[in-house]
C-alpha cells in the first residue's frame, strides 16, 4: 500500500431509464470526511445513499459528487410545442394586464430550458440505484487512482525532508557536544583575566561546569527527534496515516523548540531555524495526505 493524497477527480456515465447521466466526484483537503451529493430533485434519497457509497471508499477529504443529465440523454434539444404554448400564454397574460410584450432570444432560451428535462422523465430512484451505484464505483476508482498517484509524489518529497531533518538533528547534537568543555575554558580564562588563581579541579568550578552541562544537554530531545523520524517514515506508506503524521509534526516542532531554548552555540541556533523551516514544509505537505 501507499500514501494517498486527498485531491482527486473521477467521472463516469450511467444509462438510467433511457436517460444518460454523468457522475462527477471531486475531493480536496479536509481534516475529516465531508461528503456532499447533488442530483435531481426527484431523487431526495440520492444524497444519503450515495454518501454512504463514498464513505465506504474514502477516509478523509471534502468530497463533492454531482449527478447531471447530458444533452444526449434528452429526446431532442427542446420541446418546440411547449415553448410555443408558453409564449402564447405569456402574450395573453401581458395583454390582459396591458403590459408590452416583446420576447427576445433570452426569453426564448429560458422557456426552452425550463421546458426540458423535467422530473417526470426520471425513473424511480429504486430502479435507477443499481446502475448509479456501478457508475459511482467507477468514478470513485478513478478518483482513488489520482489520489494514489499524487500520494506517491508527496511521500517521496516528505521522505526527503525527513532525511534532511534527521541530518540537522545530527548537526545540533555535534554542535552542542563540545559546549561544556568550551564553557570550562571560557570560565577559567575569565578568572585568569580577573587576576584570580583557581585550581581547575576546584569543586566550585566542577559544580559550575556540571550545572552548565545539564542546562544545555539536548540528548533527550535528539533521541526523541530521531524516534519521530523513524516513526514518520514507517507510517508514511500506511493508508489513512495523515492524522498520525500530523501529530508527529507537532511533536517535531515541540522538541526542536526545546533544543532552541537550550542551545548555547550559534551554530545550533542556525540548525534549529533550518529544522523549523523544514518542519513547516512537512506540515503543509501532510495536510494533503489522507
């Protein structure tokens, strides 16, 4: 299995009672799963039924499905007799109310559109449901294929960024590892510059060095960051891992911020800033994963 994006599109057609219907399903990013279905008013149960079909196939994303009628699914483009009758009725109504009536092309078009594709042309939803279900599944197959293809690209990008973060963590650890020794040298130099003579093995010096080393120790944070990196890469190929990856990104940021607050080396601070930039990019990409 592979990671899946939340962005996709699928399309299919269905023959229902002599009508040609088009099913289009699109999905975009969303924390949970939100499904909206739009179709003929004469099929009020379509929304809940079709939404259940979608929910069995998808985990996250804002999904919009539309069922529309194609022009080829009608018997002729417009009902000329119906349009003529409507024009006559409008003319009579205008005359009774002494209102000038000079219909133009736009009026004609509106009457023609209103007169075609009425709900009386649609069969019952129960009879249409099997064909609609097959077409929905076909459209969902296309949508999932597109989401998986984008998921592969996202996973490759994320894996590269996690490798970069891991490298930055190594740099932070290396940068801070020599901090206590440098602090000891600086402390003794300042004492000598002040004209004070003190034994480097003096208990007060050793206590100061120990306290300093404890304050700037980032071992806990770097161990957890490496663990998060391993978990991230392990979860990345898992379907529906988006929420867990999003949680790990928050943990990345928390640990890196702690390293930044402990850092005493300028080089470490620079590495922390680079890591935060990478983590933000990872966060943005994870928002696209299902």
